[in-house]
C-alpha cells in the first residue's frame, strides 16, 4: 500500500492502437502523470511486474486477447492499483464483468477525454486516501500496542490535543475527557506532587538549560481510586520564532516498579531489625550467663552463713537465720528467671520432640509473672495433672506463649482488674491453647495487620512478636488465630495431635537449656 501511495503519479495505459496511446500519453503527461504505454497483454504484464502503478487505463480488445483476463492478472500483481476500463466496444455484460472484478470505473472511448481525465484523477485520489487511512490506522494500532500514554498539548495553556487510547487502559478515564475538560488532568495529580508538576511543565522551566527534552515522575489517581505512578518523558516543540508551541511526550506506568522498590526498602529495614534482635538475644544470653555465677555465689555464702550460725549456736536479737533463708529463696527465684531468659532467647533446635504442652504453658506463665510490670494482672491458669503431649520445639513454642501472654498483659494495663485466662484443651485432632484477656480489644482497622511484620500499636514495640509467633505455629503444622471485641481479645494456638504420641505418664524429654 505504501509503495502504491508513493507511486501515485505513475499511470499505465494499455491499448493496441498506437495513435490512441500517443494521444492519451500526451494528455496525461500534461496532467502531471508519469505515463508508461503498452500495446499488448505481454507488455502490460511485464510492466506490472517491474513497476508500481497507481492507475491503469485498460482497453478490452488487444488484438484478440481478452482484456478481462488481463484485468485479473494485473490485480493479482498489484491489488492496490485502480484499473479503469476504456473501450470503444463496450457492452453491458463487459461492463458488469469489469465492475464485478473490481475495476474502478468503466469509460467508453469518445472524442472528448474529459470523463476519462476526471476518472483517472479520482482513481489517484482514492488510492491516496486509502493509503493515508491505512497509515493512520497502522499508526493508531501502533500507539495502542505501546504500553504508554502518548500525548500532545498546546502551550502555554497545556490543553491536550491528542491522547492515545492507552490512557483508558492505564487510568480508566475515557480519552475525550483529557481533551474536552481543561482541568481534568491537573485534578488527577496527587496534591503533594502538583507543585513539582507546575515547576516542570512551565515553558520557562523547560527552556532554562536550553534543553527541549525532560522527564518527571508523579502520582495520579485512577478512576477506581488507585494511586498510579507515571514516568513522563517530554519533548518541547518551538515555533519559527523559537517560542514554546507544543509539548509532546509519553507517560509510562511504573507503579509496579515503585511498589517493588518500596518492598525492597521494607525488606532492608526488616533485615536491620532482625540483625538488632539477633544481637540483643546474644547479649541477653551472655548477661544471663554472667549474672548466674554471682547469684550462685550469693546463695552459697548464704547457706554457709546459716551453717556457721547453727554450729556456733549463737542467739541473735534479730531473725538472721530467716533473712538468710529469704536470701537463698530469692537467689533461687533470680536463677529461675535467668534460666527462663536464657531458654527464651536460645536459638531453637531444628529437630522436634515430644513435649508436654501443659508444662510449656506453666513455664511461660511463670516467666511472664516474674516481670514486675505484669504483677498486677491475675493469671487464671488451671494446672491439669495429665500431660498433653505434642510434637514440637519447646523453645519455639515457649516463645509463642510468652509473646501472647505479654501482649495480653499490655492490653489489660489500663483495666481496674486485669485478668488473663489461659486454657489448654483437646478438640478433634488438635490441641488448643487459648489466651484471653479483658483488655480493650483490637481496633477494626488494625485487625487485618496484626500478623504483619513490624506492625505494632505499642509506642515502644517493634512489631515482630505476632509475625514470628504465626510463622512458628504454622511451621509446627498448626494455626494461630484470634477474635477480638471491645471486651477483650482471645488468641488461639491449634497444634496437631498424632496417634504416635508416647504414653501420657511418660515424663517429657527436652533438650538441655544450659
């Protein structure tokens, strides 16, 4: 099609009368055409094979050869070429056959060539119009295939004169709104980005460094309320006097890239938090180890003092023996707290074992109760005598329970009678631990995020407890869930039971926590 458009002035005349050929050649050369003449079927086919023609004038009678057959062959070689049948022996049937085969026009020979000239010009114009229409269609298809909004606007008003169809796919608004509504585009820009947009898109700013190209990233609001990041590239068009006339460019949707970049930054922040937590855990373990030794020394000296006093049989006005007994008891309590801290921060073993879930609950409650900030809370925890055996990692499960209990303490801190109830039960194929508090509950807008890493409602929290707890429980084949209301929250730990469970009267075996 493009070749035919480029050759719109090429005209082929096929007639077996030499005088007719010369006459028509002179006429159409004076009309501005590049004319090629042929007297036979074979010559015409040769020319059609070597050169592109916009229009062909074809005589139906060529020394006994069928002009209709030549028409068929010429259309196969050059489908875009307009063929005008020009004959002095016309008939209704020949005209009908020619039109049915796609001839552009059927003109009878006469002394006045005006009609033929008119038909040839119309044929050339029709070919050009079709070529232009085809080019425009291809251009629009190309723009629609490009995953960007191609646009053009007038300066200084910044009124859009063209916007590609991709605008509807990317932002959801119909194209005509960009063009018909003067403030449509400005109103779509997120308010925080409008000042940057204004500074960038003023003509003076665009020409400040002599450059006619630029780019900008900003956020716009799509038809469904989504925030879409667009990377905009522009080219400034100047008029003959060098003044800004038009601005052309493309807008690329880079939302996915921006989201990925933010996720990467969030991951880096998470890794920094994890690194600090790991360091903190190692410090706690080291400090606990160091404190344990002087505590043992204190306990030993207290016992030695009691023995010495007993041997001397000295009578004292003050209850020294009772004080020494209290020192021994409190030292033992401190040792239990430190051992609990060491086991809590200890890296869990990769392998799992049979453990008593009731004992894990008791140990966790004891550890949380040792915190002076939690001593106002009442812990309601039945102590069943029968062990409930589950297969898991004791250090990790203790970590989950301590986190849930500490969260419950924090949630009830403003209550007059803070109460935390812990219950262990068996339901179906699962053991279930529930931790219920009478706090204020979790706000509805926060409930979807409680298990997200680093999401916290506490002023000094880091937001890792529930995220880690959920991962630990799921790694054990269980599920961590909750329900919450204004009367408090309840968290549930469901752990799978197994038919291979050891005898319930067998003592639970745990790894050494020393």
